[in-house]
C-alpha cells in the first residue's frame, strides 16, 4: 500500500496547472493525504473517480484545510481535534481559532489509523510559538490516544525541521521560525511517544528536503527544509518497505513524501 502526503499550497492551483493529475497518474497512491488545500470540495471542478474524498476545510475561504483521498474505504472518518482534547488547550489566538481551520483529518481502517495534519506556522516574529506549545501537545495527545487502539500513521506539514540534517543552513536558522527549541521539542515529544520518522529508517543523510523558498532559486540550488513527514507507530516498522521524498514533483513549494507499507 502506497501512502503519500503532500502540502499542495492550494489544490485548485495545482489542479489548474495539471500538476495534480500528472502526479496521480504517475504515482497512483492508494491513500493521499493533503494539506493546505485552501478550498472546499465543491470548489474543485473535477472529481477523481478512483478515490473516495474526505475534506476538512477551514471556515475561512481560501485558507488552510486538509483532505484524504483513498481507494480503500475507511471504517470511519473524523474531522478536527476531538472536543475532549481541544477543550484542554488554548488553541485560539489573535490570528484565529486553529480548531476551525480544517487542520486534521483522520481515517480509520481495519489495520491502522491514517491522519493528515497541517500544523500552524510559528510566524516570522515567532508570535505563534505559544500556539505551537498548545497545538503540538494537543495533536500528539490525539495521535497517542488513537495509538492505544491500533497503530497510527500520521503525516503532513509539521512546520518544523527536527534536526540539523533537516535543513540546508541550520546555523543560520537556529532560533528562527521552523527551527526553534520550542518547535523541535514538540517533535521530540512525538518520538518519546514511540512514533517513528519513517524516512530516517532508510536515510540518515542531509540534503533531503521537502520545502523550498520561492526566493533565490532555492529549489534549484536545493537550499531547503524537511518539514513534511510520515510518522508511524513503532509496531509498523517491520511492515514499511520504503520511505521517500519526491523532490521531482512540482506544482507546490512543497513536494510529496511517501511510504510503501506491506499489508
């Protein structure tokens, strides 16, 4: 089973350019987890008949949003953070209420859960670090709660580079958005809960990135960040055949990431 994750940075734009169709034709994922769709389902003119589509869109038009496209019918699909978890954390700030921004979609299958997440950005001035310090533990509590029932695969744009291997210029960016101690500790907490960065099971090298700035020919020069991940419950490690970054897929400032898992 091929499970892909892609921050499309606007699904309508990627579709209009033909990049989404080309990606689906070439890679043919069994499950596709999307982030930053920036749309509601009825705003996309073409449906993809091979997939069941589950959209969790932001109340604000043209903003945020996640979706799961799947060939395999789920048992159930859940949208957003559960109220019993969300109510324990301060998840709204001056920028907005993250619980109304379509940031989490979860599909339950017989063997495992699959979740897609679009983590709030800390902002250039780090003004949303307090939000991250609420969001990260809230989302992790949700994933860990699911993990008590069956294994979990959660993926998406985490808006953080975990280690110095995960960005081209760690010294220049230390303490800046996406590479603060606070954000990185949120990732550490995932590891402490026995979730595993699937890509690092197969590759321990630097130079593997999933997001590049639009400025300074960053993508051409591969001056990037790895901020998109597929995390898995530890019990799934023996089943993962590969984990890849697809830097040759264009259409967004992010590229897709994937795992191939035996079922």
